[in-house]
C-alpha cells in the first residue's frame, strides 16, 4: 500500500543550469529552488506543482538494478553493497499537489537501502536522449529481416524500439546513393538513404512518437574521418558554388521534411568531420588532391561551407539544434576537439551542440573518461554535448564466426549481451548524473542485423551484426534496459 507523506519545504539558493523544450537549449539559471526531503522511495509525496529532480543515495545487492519511477519518468542505477551511490530521476512533473514514487531492485532476492532522498525543484524538464540510428532499416526489411521483442513477438521495428524506450531516431542522408554511373555511389544500395527513403523513415519515426536527428553526409557514399567523398554532381564546383550547393541542398531537403510534418529537432552538418568535408579525390595520405575542398588545412574555408548549411537550418527549421559531429579514437583525443572547435569559434560558426562518436574499441576510453572530456568541452565552448554514435559488441564474432568491425570492447573485457547491457546502463546513468548539458546518446547501428544483401556496401559483408541491439535472429537484447529505464 502506498503511504502519503507531507514534508516541510525548504527554500535555498542554488545555481542550476536548466533546459527548455527538448534537450539542446541553455537558459539562464534560476536562483531559488525548493527542496523536499523524501523519506521513502515508495509512496506518495505531497508537494507544490512544478518540475522536480529526484536525488537519492542508495546501496544494495551488488549488480542489481535499482529502478525509480515517478510521473512519466524512469531511471536506473546499478547498486553496490559497499558504496552509497547517487541515483537521479530528472524532470518529474507534479500536478495536483502530489506525486507517486516507486522504486524496486530488480533481480532474485535483490534489495536496497535508502540513506537520503530529495525532490529539488527545477525550471524545466530534462529528457535524456536515448536514440538509435535507423538509417539502414529499409535495407534489412527489403531483404527479409524481421524484428521481435525479448519474448520473440515480432512487430514493426520503429514501434518495438519506441516501446523499448528509444525516443529519437537518427536518419542519415546521402546525395545520390546507388547511382551506377558514379564511383563510389555505385558501391552503395539504390533507394537507401536517399531523399525519398529518409522521408519515409521520418514518417515512421514521428508516428512512433520519436524525435528526429537528421545527418547530412554531403556525399553519395559513406563519410567518416578521412573519407569525405564530394558528391559527383559537385565535383567541378568552385568554392562559391560549393557554398551555394551546401545552402540550397540543405534548404530544399529540410523544406520537404518540414512540409510533410517531420521537421527534425536536431540537424548534423556532416558525419565525423574532424578532418573536414567535401574532399573530392585524395592522395595516399588521405589529403585531398582537388584544389577546391573543405579539408581541415583551411579551417576558415571549412567553417564557411558549414555556415551555409547552418544558414539553411535556421531559415527552414528555426527550432532545430545544429550539431557538429567528430569522432574519438586513440589518435583523435580531446586536444583534437579543442583545436577543431576553437577554430570554429574563431570563424564564428553558428551551431548548438558538440557531437562525438564513442566506441570503446576505437578510443580505448572508459565511460568516466569520456564524460570528463564532454564536461570539459561544455565548459570551454558553452555548448551542449551529445554522444552521436555509441557502439559495443555483444558477441566475439559475427554470425558466420568471423571478426566484426568491433573486434573487442577494450578497456572493457567482456563481449556478451550482459556486458553490453551493463555498459549501456552505466553510460546512461553517468550521462544523467552529469551536467544538464550532457543530452544523451544515439546508438549505432542498433538495427543492421545479418540479413541477406545487408553488407556495409553492395556486395560486401555485414560487419556490425555483433554490435546491434537485436541478436542474430532479430530479437531484442538485454541492453534495451538502458533505454527502457531511462525515460
């Protein structure tokens, strides 16, 4: 039975960063907040209407998952028997002067002990982004791939993901993929990640209740790091023509998105652009041989190209937040991020969010190290931060026994479904415990399971089948707990 508790309200001074609307905006802090001590994590608390964050210090059965729910919000914390851990549930909306709080430790004979808990009033709700890249879904579905929940019940992939806690779909757009007349476009699948396909996926995402993150690759093929292929139609353009193409192409597609009722909440200008965009051809060292390009050797040129994309976003989708997305690896560290974003600041590039890819396999960094880097960038550049791509292998090999793109999870040692689950739970927990300007994560690639003709390119093999969020048969993996319990 739920018991009612009425506690005195204390007024204190605090400086809190706050969010308005969806994540990605930074408002002035509110100096006065209300704090209500909560004596139990199971009961009804009477408190003035408003928005609150719940903070509790708990310990319990080692490895058990403590879930807390209040209003329409949920969070999860992995318990320890030896350490008091801080559990957070943000963005609780109180209406009618009371809110019910429910907490439980999941697992056989699992239990927890509460030390202290408080409801702290905040100005606006913070919603953790728990997203996934859905861009290649049509290729899987077109080739017979199916998806099911943890019990094996099949269903529409978007609906399954939304029910599983995914609240944002990332969609990546290519200019002219699958065109047999142009290389490397001819190495990709026709009709996948082109304008019509992304528009169709956007409709499904919105119908499932998801936000949309739209990534412009500004290429006919995969782009990342040193591979930033200039679209075939833009190969002979001058710098001014490239600027105009960036603006017009971005504007025209955003108009199509807006006019069908699927305007994106987030827009990324390029994909992993730490070396720049629009290289054209490159030499053996990956340096563009085209005289006109967006290579990072001239950061003002690069910023001028990106600014044209930003201009289009502001005009067509003024409420959307603009992301600049880089990757991390052993050779691409926070110092590279500082160099890049300092140059963008010097060039007055208009953007809102720093995005970073995080795969332990590539950077060999722990979650704690990545969070520390993210917080540092937030403070230096006064921008929000999102983990644009996150990936963790749940099996040592692909379905055929060969090694996948993610060959290990160093510095993490295990490659099992439970290890993937724990990694994602820890990541979500530590993002939520960080500053309000850590927005969340987008998983890559959650849905590109091993179906026929589903390689990374036409005629190639699928190298991501052991790092999806569905197993080889298309059934949801335990890692969905990180989405399900962080809403």
